[in-house]
């Protein structure tokens, strides 16, 4: 009996927690992250503020939960696309493109959550270390493609004509050690550049920078992603 009661309490807590986060996401869409208010969320849910504080003691705790959920969601989309491409026996280039497309599709479908994690920082908020792993999932999916390509001999030297500076290569070596990824430092340096450019492409599209500049958005994105693949050394 006790275990059933505890299970019911946990389910109820989970449902309330999800309701709070769902309402907070609506506030993100209407007001932006900087104006997120626990009192406003509680009011919309018909809760007193003191009750909501039992679930999220501060605005920053709620923001962290939303940020973690968003990183996990886009990461899961990237991983699912990669798994599907792998099961189909697709080439490494197609796998790379599948991951990039999945990230873009998630961003277009969830613009406010995308802005929360890849847009302007929220004033006064510092993300805790617990967000690092979720934030790494997209990059790790891309690295998985390149690691497999490197193992199978499908990875060549990066296309960049100029060698990366020694300081950049040193950073890449440290990153490889931290992630446990066996890739040449020159490749990993290009991966970091490509990773940042991928999100730059998506951000430009979401935030209106391509208006009256690029109309064929799907074709342009695929074209740019092909260049990123060439940049990191994926063979066609």
C-alpha cells in the first residue's frame, strides 16, 4: 500500500512539474526568457506562489529545467536521425546531412525553445554544470559520424587550405581528451567550426537574417551542409 501511495504521489508531482514547464514555455513564447516569472506561471495555473516554489525554488531552477529539456529534445532528434541513417546503411555524408537536417527541423518547429538555448543569454542567469551533457548531444552525434568515418578510412584531410594555428590544435587535443574521441586535432578543430556554423545557419533563418536574401531555404541549407561536410573531411 505504501509503495502504491508513493507511486501515486510521484506521478502527481511529475504531472504538476510538466504543467509548470508547459506554462513556462508559453510565457517564453509570449514574453521571452528574460521576463519569465514564477508568480505569473503560478497565477496562470491557479496555484499560489508558495506551492510552485516546492517544485522550482527559483526562476533560475525553472530556466535550467527548460534549458535541459530543450537540449535533450534537439539532441534526441539528432540521435534518432543518425540511428535511422545508420540502420539504412547510408554513407557517412548522408548521416552527417541527416543529423544537420534534424537539428534544423527541430529548431523551426520549436523556435522559442531554440532561442532559449542558442539565442541571447538571459540576463542574470548562469547555466549550471548539469546542462553540459545535454548541450553536448548534437555535437556528439556529429562526432560519432566522423569517428566512424575515420575508422573506416572515409575521412580525408580537412578541405581548409591553411593549417590551424598551434593554439587551436592544442585546444582540439584537450577537447579530444575530454570527450574521449579519437580524431586528428586538425579534424576536430574543423568540427568545432562546422558545429558553430551549423547553428549560425539555423539562427540566421529563424531570426530573419535570410529574409529577402534566401528564398530556397531547404536547398540552401543542404548546399551549406555539404560544404561543412567537405570542410571537416568527409568523402563524397
